[in-house]
């Protein structure tokens, strides 16, 4: 079985500062990991995903994430926050034997202060 | 214009009433999903379908029903048995080729109880 933990339900950064959103997973088989973003009252949009190729994954809007098997982590980063990055971010995991179901974290709300 | 359409954007339900949420896609995806989103609880899977005329219960199927008569359509009915239906409902689709396929989301329907 798989699970996902997002540390910090709310994160606040200043515009131009580093963004770091944490995601730890649990999986007994090789995982596939996803980061999605949700703007208010909208659906979710894929930022990036790890599918066992490169461990450093680059996504849209300047975000990237690094898969670290030894730490069971897939943290999302962006070097310089922009006001438009304010949104809810979700980490999700799936794996073989999961019948294509995604297991979701509870989300992290990112606020960007001017 | 390819995508996923959910209607209506807002839906009001009276006590004891069944309501149906529409989800239509023209992405030619085999798999479709319904999620419920409540504040602070992330996404919870209600039902999913990987092929026409077949669907499976997710984690919170009680009080909901679905049908999959056409590849393009996966309507969700919220029945009177669902005692706390107020939430944001999201429909998603994916190809069913590999387990690491991206799920694409519609814009959502917000259901409110009168």
C-alpha cells in the first residue's frame, strides 16, 4: 500500500524567495509521484511527475522536484516565488498493483507575500 | 477544443433530492474518475471507470452512483442517502495505457445544500 504525507498545510514566502513544499511517500514497490497545482475554484493541473527516469524532474512555471529514494521524499522547489504561485499544491503517488488509483496528500496552501 | 467539461459550475440540492453532475470529455481517454474535495481533506476518490460499461467504487462511494454508457461521459448522481453532500466535485480522465499516466481534471462543480 502507498501513502503520502505533505508536511505543512500552509506555507508563506516572500516574493522572490525560495519555495520548498515537502512531500514524503510510503511505498513497498517503486512509486510514481506527481505534483499538481490548484488555483481557487478550479480543477487541478499537473506541475510535474516522476516516472523512474531522471530523479530531478523539471515541470511547468519554473518548478522542479527531486526523487530521493533513501529519504522517501519528492519535495517541490522553485528558486524565486512569484505572486502568481499562490495556490494549493498536492502531492500524489501511485504504483503497480494500485489499479491506477492515485493516493493524494492533504495539500499545502502556498501564500506569496509582496 | 479538447478538454473536460463539468456542468453545472454550481448546483443546489434540496433535502431528499437526487442531483446529477455531468462530466464530458473529448480527449478520447478510457479512464474517468470522480473525486470529492473538502477543505483540508485533499481529494477522495468516489468512483472510477477504466472502460465503458464498467466502473468500480472508490474510497467514499456510499450515497453516490455513476454510469458509463459512453466513453465520453461519466455522470455522477448524488443521492438522498448522502447526508453531507456539500463539497467541490472534480472529474478527471486519463489514458489507461500505463499506471503512471497523468490524470487531467475538469473545472469542478460546487454542490451546496439548501
